C-alpha cells in the first residue's frame, strides 16, 4: 500500500516517488516509515510528526493513503 | 451563475457620470476576475504615457471570482491602477470584509477615472450608486473616516468601506487604501492615485446573492479543507523563544525539502505572521540594517526583544478575514504606549515588525506597535515607509544627511524615538518626511550625492522583508514581476510548499535537493519561477490568500473550486495558461507605457553585491540577470528585453482579446 510522506531536509527520501508516495507493506507502522527515511535515533523523541494531521505514536499502524508530515520551521508573511 | 457577477461599475469623477458595463463571459474564461479583469479594463482604458496621478489613470477596486461562493480563503480585494511609484502596472491586495461587499452590490469591480473637483466618496446601496460629498472627512485619518462614513450610511445592514488616510490625500507615493480599521491594500502607491482623484473612499451596502454553478460541490471541497485545518494545532511545548533556534537550524541546512504547507497553518493559527519575527532573523530571511547587516548585528539581544510571544502577549482578540478558517489576524492593546493616544491596533504583521525592527536595528517592540497604528491610520505602506527610513539612516551615517537636514532628529540606527517622529513627519509630509514620503528612489534622486547606493528598491518599489540572498527565486520575482519588489509573488519556499507538480504537467517536481541549486541560473529553476508566477495570477484572479496558496494545491484546491463554481471543467494546465495570459497582459501594460522590464532589476545589494561578510548569508550571491533572462525565456517573452514575443501573444489569444477591447 502507499502512504504519503513530507520529509525533512536531513532525511533520506530515496524511497519516495516524486509525489512523496512511499510503498509500505500492510500493517506497517510509523516506526517503519522512520526506518525507511533513516530518521536518526537521537532525533526520534524530539521530532514533531503527525499522521493525517493528528499527533501519533511510532506504533501507529498505517492505512492506505495516510499522510505523514513533520513539523519544520517556516518563515513567511 | 458562475461565481462572478458579470458587470463592473465605471465612475468618471470629472463629469460625475456613472455607468454599468457588462463584461462578456469569455473575458472571465480567459482572464478570471480580480487582477485579470482589472488588467483587461486598464490595458484598454488608460492611454499610453498617461500620468499616473492625472485624470486618465484608472483606479479599480476588484473582488475575486471565488469570493462569496462558499470556498475558503478567497476573500481578498484588490486594487489596480497605473502605479505612480513604478510608472507601470500597479496592484495591491488586502483581506478583511470588503471583497464580498463589492459583489453583493452586483459588481466584480468598481473603476474610477477622472478627477473630482472636491473630495467625494462613492456610496453603492440597493438604490444604486451615487457620489457624495466627503469634505467632512477629508483631512481625517483612515480609521476615523471609515467609522464616520459607515455610521452615516448604516440602515439595516452595516456597510463595508475602504478609504484613504491623510497620506493618500497628500499624494504620498507610498500611500495605500484602508479597510476594517487599518488594514491596508498597501503597495504600488494605490492610495496616492485615489488621493489624486480626490476620492476619499467607497461605501458598499449591497445584498445581491453571489451564485455559482454547483454550490454543493464547492461546499464539499471546503469541508474537506476545513476538516484538516481544524485538527491542526501546535503542541504547547513549542514556544516563541524556540522559533529562532529553529531558524538557526534551518539557516544552516545544506538541503531543502518540500515540506507540508499545512504545517504553516499551525504557526499562523498561534502567532499570525509575527511567527517569523526572530526565526527569520536567524535563518537569514530578514534583511537587516538596510540590507547591509546580518544576524551578527541584529543578534539575540535584539531579536529576543521582538519575539513572537511578546507580540501576542498584547493580543486580546483574534479575528479571521472573510471566508478564512485560519484566523491569523488579531487586535492588540496599546493603551499603555504613547501616553494612551491609541487604545488598540491590529496585530502588526511580520513585514511591519521586520522593517521597523531589524532593518532599522530597532529592538523597541512598543515603538513598532505604535508606528503600526500611525501608519494604519495615516494610510501608508509600512514596507516602503520603513525602507525609506532605513535609507535615511544610512545616508545619515554616511554624512549625506545632517542634523540640519533632519530637523534635529538623531537618525542613528535603532533610535526608536526618532523613527516615530519621522513616521509622523512622512504622513504629514513635513521636513525630511516630505522627501521620504515618495519612497527611496525619488528620495535618492532629490538628495543626489550618490545616495542611490543606499536606496534599496526594485523598479522604484521597496522590496518586502524577505532576503533574496536567502531565497534567490524571491529576488527573481522582485525583478521580473510587472509590479516589482513584491514578496507575495513567488519564491522557492512558496513553490516547494505549493506543490504545483502534483497537478500541473509541466511544473518541475521537487524532492530533497541541495540548497546551492537555488543559486544557479538553470532552466529548471526558471520553470519553477514561471509556474509560481502563473499560479499567483490565478490566486489574484479568484481573491485567494497567499497563506492558503502555500498550504499546497493538494489541500487548498483552487482548480477544483474553480470548476465547481464555474462549470468550466478545465484542467489545471488550462488554468495555468490563464495565469500565463494574465501575467503577460500585465507585462504588455508595462510595455505599452514605455517601461523597460530590465529596469526592474533589484538593487545590487539584494543580489549580494557586495557579498555579506558574516551571518547565515555570508558570501551568498545571486546571478540575477541570468535568472531574469531564463525566466523571461520560459515565459515566452524576449529573453533580452522582457517584452512578450508576438508568438506568445498570439498563442495566448491576447491579440484577439485586446482588439475587442
């Protein structure tokens, strides 16, 4: 199944296609996505990550079409 | 039943004649409404070489195609005219509550030509339009004038109004037009044009329904969008004091990622645009000390004093513009500042905080709140006003302005008291304020002595507070847009978040990439800037908000809303062609009026000439001329002159369209 990922600049997005889609097996969790993105272990507790715009634990089982976004500082206005 | 009203009001202020004009459907289908409709009218109505402050200039106040259809964040009103600041196409836009009122009066836009003998305002209610005497409010500030005109014309329904302040009356070329007690359509000198026509304001009290093709389909798209926004909230641990730390991290990164634009909404909901106050200093986005300094100068001891949390500490009410579901606006208590002269002010935007903070090396936040209210009431653009003062401060430092010239004001960097006084002098056009009230380009021309080195502008307009050495594509748009110096057109950061490639076949897709790529003049970067530019035209045609745009096309579904509202069933590529047509028409307006697009190239300092010696932008340089050429080439404009090519005009069917007009 596919989930959509918006990665951070220091992660590895090789597994994502141009639309940000990531192929994961049924039953995959957010932790599995972290592994594919090579999120450094030390950073895992401090990164703000949401699934479908809701706070989620790393054990959350993902569904087809889920959207995984990381909070990152953006300036504008 | 396609979202638009199908007609405009045309008012001749010299003769007092008022006429309704029907606009054929195909004009909307080719140019949308808003700025596109404005470009069509102004291109045809304003003769080549017309004086921007003369009777031949046409000032239009227009709404967006999607305004009032049930779509979200499509409630901005726009002003169009020939700009006295740049000599070419001028526009400005603003949120608030005016945009739907234009359509509820039965029009997509209201256009003014001529010059009235005495001050007037236009009242449009269900009895029709009429010009009324405005002598009793001429000379009053914008907020007071708006209150009086609304009060005088309130019957069953409270009217919406837009007015100029005293800066517009005195034809300051950096004056804007105000609504909702101090929100400004600020840029391009639109307030000066209104003042030159002796038009104090417009008051609108309509109740006509705004109908569209498939309101249920519009609603469904809106609901899906709203459901996402509602869920978004920042965890409590994210404090304002952490943002500059995040900025530092961001500024030091060697790569860029196309992050989820929805995350921006979380920040906007909490702080509004002042979210950037410290963060943009530490990442390099905020220009400092008239574009010659860095965060080494405006360091923690400075930016911590204008922190985002300190701004919202004064906020006692949040508000939303019409049809907005984010609500980045706020009202702040300032009754303890300036001996209680004002009780409250709109929460100052990031632009105002940056231009009166880091650009002037000022760390007195109270002064920024106070200046915000002075400018809102005077009706003057904060970006241009602050930039003009930065110019004066650097001239003072270099000895080109003396205490005698300043009327005794000590214009040392960061002198908040002197800045307040100078703002008051600019609004009143007194002393040095008179010199600065027409922007930096004209001030430097009058001052001479090589002061143009310190006059930071693009094509006559002072740039927004986003550094082109931080985001070179921002610099491209500062330099190639028919209204130069605007920070709201495009940037790499906007492009990455807008994610046009998800729907537009020719928009280059973005994955994680090295930041250095942004500093290279390549066809790929040019295609991105062209795509951003075309999409921005669509946004200005529908009355959209920039902050909604950068949430991304997958969330804020402008293309889908357009199809639901109009029934046109166009593809995103077809809509982008409309955006290209709108932008090309704006450029043709400039060509018609003798503006050389090359002359809009931003000030060398903005391109890193000379490069900064420290801070996050140390050594950064932007090959702006090569980037401009590539942008023009990919737009189908002459890559050497910037003029649209005949084959592009033909392909966009602009030749036929302009013959009709």
